């Protein structure tokens, strides 16, 4: 099963995973979540996309996190002697619905908002590494709410198909060979900045349909369109949206606006930081 073919269901461990941008101090504002979209310049007051009956997703997948990275002794004791994959029932952090296989065993899990990677593993008495292997992900950051998760090998191809139908062509980080990140270090008014990985343009897509400026074939700036999100921009350019947002915010606080030029990669080793 190839990693590009999969859509990952989202629930991160420890922190929201997304993308951050830094076009210049005050160019784009600090947004507490990658769900905030650019404000539309129309009489319509809502800035987010309105759900439609088509296959296009109504929102960018978001991740939820849990602070506990390993099963507790209580969980290990509860699962002792239990067949792996057995559904022990919905609970906090694992409230999604389950589809059983022909043999009557849990096969496909639909991740609910607020779910936790570790709680899902605990619910089904599965080692987290098994879930990662079944769904071709590295860790909890590969799981998204409102998507499907395979619990057994006979469900892998089915989950791929279900998630492809859900997203309606929307790309995610799982479609990238690698994820680039902008690093900001130091403190005070001047901070150091660097880029790890390569920025690539995978083409116009949902939540990132604007024009791109390039230098020697490498994307440098992106022009925000109504309905765009940092998450969508990050997915399009295979770059971590949180670090891009932080780079473009530079400590300022302003909502992402249509027409903003989001800088996708640093052009200097330092950046002015506004507290």
C-alpha cells in the first residue's frame, strides 16, 4: 500500500499539527487554529465554506491531541487476555462508529472529533504500532477527524477508497514525499530563521487556489484567495502550515485575508519579531 494513496485520519498527540506562515511582520495574522479561513470580500458574513452535497469536504481535516503517549497500567491490565481488535466500547477519546467485518470483528473505524490516537488503540486493545502499520502512518499526527481508520488487514483497501470518496480530491500531507518546515529560533526583536526540506507546488487545490510566485522553479510567495486556509496552503506546498504561519506572523496578530502574499520560504537568515 503506497503512502501517497492514503488519506490519513487526524488526531495528533500533544499538539495541533498544521502549518504556519510568515510573509513579513503583520502580513498575515496569528490564527489559533488552521481552520480559520480567509475572509471573503462579499456580503456573505461567513468566512468558511458552506457544506454542499458533493464529495468536496466541508472543512479542512483537523487533528485532536492527547497528552498521554503510552497505555496506562490500567489499560494494559484490561486488555490482558483480550483478543486484539476486540471493541471494548465507546469512551472519551474514542467515540467514533465501527463497521464490523463479515466475521463480526471490528474492521473500519470512523474517527470522531475529539478522538485520541491512543484512546482508539486502547478501545480496541491494539498496539499503536499496529494501527500505524495498517494505515501506513508514522505516528498519531497521521490521523484526522471525520475520516476512516483501518483496524484489520482486510479493511485497508476499503479504507483507502472510503477516504478518497470523503475528501473529493482534497490533498493532504500524506500525498507529499516529504514535509518542509521553517524553523525560528532565538528570542528578542531579531530571531534566526531557516528552512528544512523542499517547498514544492502540487497544484491548485481546495483551500489553496491562488497564484504562486516562483524563483528558479521554487515557490516563494502564495497569494491568498477567499476561503483559503493555512492548512490548505501547507498541504498544497508540502510544508508545515504552523511554521509557515508563525514565520509570516512574526509575532503579530492579524487574520489571513484574501490578497495577502504568504511567504513560503525565508530569504534571509534572520527575521524581525514583533512581541
